[in-house]
C-alpha cells in the first residue's frame, strides 16, 4: 500500500469505510514519514478517524507525532488536547489550551475544549458539588464561546452546566436558543445527518423536560452514529451526568446503549490423544451457530482473544465475518504457539489460524521467547486479554462481556478456560457461556458484583490473576543453582538530580534519602520479596501486583512531601518510578548467594523508569491490564502513549498509574 498524497489517503479511507478500525492502523504502519512531515492533514485526519472509531489511545500517538512536525497547528493542538482529556491528562491539556486562548484563539472549539477540561476537573475533585469553582469556570468558558459564536456545541454545554448549578432560568433560556439554532441548521440538506446537531437537540429537550421529543432525537442520532462509538459514548456520558440532577427516563439511556467489548476464552479442539472428549469436531458447527447468535444478540464490534485452534479461531472467524475489530494476544512466539495450540489439529486448522491472524486488527505477543513447557505463560496472556478488554470498554462507556466456549468443569489449570472464567466472575462482569459439547448457552449473566454462578454443584471461586495472589517467601526459596519461574511485579526507580549532588552531599543522601526510604519500608505493609539499590537506582520485586502499585504510590508521595532541604539535599529532589509485571526466572544465584530475578521482563521493567516523567509512576501495558483484571484494584490507569524504550528495547504502550481522585 502506497499513500503518497491526500488523494490516495482519502481514497483508501473511502474504500475501507466499513472497516475503519483496521484501516487506521494500516495507514499508520505503512506511512511514509517524509511525506507526512510535509502536511499536517495526514495527522489531523487520521487522529479524527482513530477517535471516531473509539481509539483515543491510538489517536494520542498519531497526534503527538504530528505535533513534532507541526507544533503551531491549531487543529492538531485541539485534537491532541481532546485525546489528552480522554486519556486523563487534564493539566497538560489545560496548559496547552490556555496558551492558545492567550494567543488570541477565542474560537468555539478552543474555548469549548478548555471548558471540558474544567468540567472533568470538577467531576473528579468535587463529588458533584454544584457550587465548585471548576464548574463555574467551565460554564463561563462555554458561555463566552457561545457569546462569540452562537455555536450549538458551546450553547448546550452552557445550558446543561447551568442546570447542574441550579440556574434553571438560564438553562431553559439557553436550551430554547440552542433548539432554534439547530433547527435552522437542519434546513440545510448537508446537516440533516449531522450527529452532533441531532444529539444536541435531544439534550436541549431533556433540559426543558420534554422527554418524548428528547428520545426521538437521541434515537435519530444513534442511527446516524452507526459504529462511531466515541461520539455515542460522549453523549451517553453527558446524559448520565444530567440524570444525577434531573429525571431522565431509562428508555432514553437505553437508546444510547453501546455494544459491549468482548473478551473471549474457549477450549481448543480435542487432541487425538485426549481420553475424555471436551470439544470434538462433531460439536464445531453447533458452537459456530451459537457464537454467531450471541454476537448478533450483543451486537458487538470489538473483541480481544487468543487464536488457538478450535473455539478461538471459530470466534475470530465469526467476528471478522461481521466486520468486527479483532485484537489477538498470543502468549509467546508464533512458531511455538502453532506447535502447542494449532498444529496437532491438522493443515486445515493451521490455514484457518493463519487466515484469522492475517485479518486481525492487531496481533500482540504477551511474552518474548518460547513456551518452554510453562503454562503460566498462558495465564499471563489470558490476563492481558481481560485487562485490555476492560480498559477499552471503559473508554467507550460500556460493558466488557466474556463469551466463553466451556465444558463447565472447574479444574483450576493455569492458563485454562476455567481459570479465565473464575477470574472474570470475581470481577462481577457479564458473561455468556456456550457448552463446548452441544453449543447450547448454559450460562448468561449480566453484571453483578456479588454473583457467583453454580456449575457442577460448586460455587465460583474468587480467583485473581496469578500476580495478584500473595505467596509466602518460602515459595521463592531455592538451593543455589536451582531455578524457578513465577509471575511477579517489578519496580524500578531512579532519583532525578542524583548526578548533580556535591561530593559532601553523599553522606546526607545515605542518611537522608536512603534512611527515609528504609523507614518507609519498615512501616509499610507492602513488603518486597527482593530489594536492591546501587547508586540512586532502586529495584524491588513484589510477589503480588497490588503491593507493588501501592508501594509505588507511597514512594512517590514520600519524595513529593519530604522537605529535602532540611536534610541537606536539593529542595527539588524528585523520582521516576516504573512498574512492570511478567513471568521471570528466580534463583538463589551462586555469586552473592541470595535470591535474584532474571529474564526479559526484568529488562523491560528497567527500561520503563528512564522514560517516566519526574514525580510520576508509569507502567507497562501488562501491568495496567493486570490491575484492571484484579477485583481489589483501587488505582487508575491512564494511557501515556507508545514510547520507545532505551537501549533498542522496542516500542511499548505505557500507562500512568495514579489514585482515582487525583487530577494530573
């Protein structure tokens, strides 16, 4: 594919308009940077498309690169700030937009997006208080934009925020003005299918208490949107907010329901050597029919799964035949994956697996290297599938729904379908189970945090991902030279400014910083199983993920809150903290005769810390996925971008870990 100008770029988009989720990634990976660096259009258009199909994180990456080439392009800045808001970086978005306003950009888009920043800040920090300063700031920005432009976007936001603040007179007046503006716009033929005009009419009628008319326009907007889930999510989010301050009929919210993001797990086809049948060739057609029926019922268009022969491949074929977006996660090297999970079923299944991988929207590998007979690599990939589906569903304001082809037996095998189901159940998320022997649905359950299904007379265990389970230190004890493998959480940290310390400050560093750190460790409930410090570098290994995340927060806060100048150290002393989780080798290594950890995941963890912004905690995509797949997680994961890691380690998605009530 050669994209050398606007015409070929737009032509390709037009050809792929029914499969934009895949097309945007194809355009990105095949881009000629020398061509794109000449014109901002490519970045703005691709960023808009990525956001349109609900891929805010991908839009962030595209627009950030665009700004490196076109740092003063106002439209690029606006779109970039929208992606920052959706990924949770409000302060950065506020600062960029405030700078534009000071430069004289008083247009509706700039003022409106800045108003949205303050609205998000209000939502996070105020508990919904209608008299909060951020809410007033937001409404004033929307009012200013509306006064300048008479735009329906700024007008409806000013109206809705007025209602929340209790100013009903202003809310109703603005709503009526917006209805008149939108009605005039709809007289022009090109505007009759404009999603935002129609949705705005729905919101204006809601504010006036005219629910029947509101439902009519929201229904029209939903039809216009099609698979533009990002726009629907935004409208639904606003409507949910309004429902806290006024009556909104359930039927209206149902009109804007977004199909769930699907996670899939299921049994492989029975191997010839299997003694007790679990999923035979004879059951394939009935399972396919049921998968198709469930997908049609859910109307889903986005999925995350692996690609083993049998139910995984059948699911991917059904999704791809529907034109859905399929994200595939392999547990290890493709060649070994075929050897363990495909080849035994014969040439036909190898061809089918190749085909679904070629047609997949994205194929990622959870673990570098080969299988090595260790089933915890399958468990690791399963948690990645869960976490990524949950993260995507949150961006789209919808559910994550598990579809599984399963025999219903709870065997607890690492990386198996049974373990996947039990962890998913512990999260209380929707699930549909299809019997692998008959293709019949034997379990369909909506979201219920307290529910546990009954299967074969046993209640579901409250399972958590392997890196979320506490293990005793004895588990990691080995004789010198013996090697084990386990999924652990790894923290690397580095003191910013250490290299600038004066010679006479090093004793103060040892007593002040390391002494404070030792005290924090002594009093912390989050005790690492391994500790190492060299110079200003810190490496801790934890037996469970939540301990690593919570301790990272404690370490960050310790550095932020300590008055270092009182300890004879620079006042602006800061820290970078990187987190990762993965299957690593551990041993009592013979040189130092102590426990140590080895492998590519240790190396990856070490590469995250240097790219972390000072004073923050960054984590790998794997760590974020494990956090979201853990029912006890109290923290927030916000996307940073695809970052090139040092020492030619490759490019990886990176997330910002913070407390849910913090504004960053």
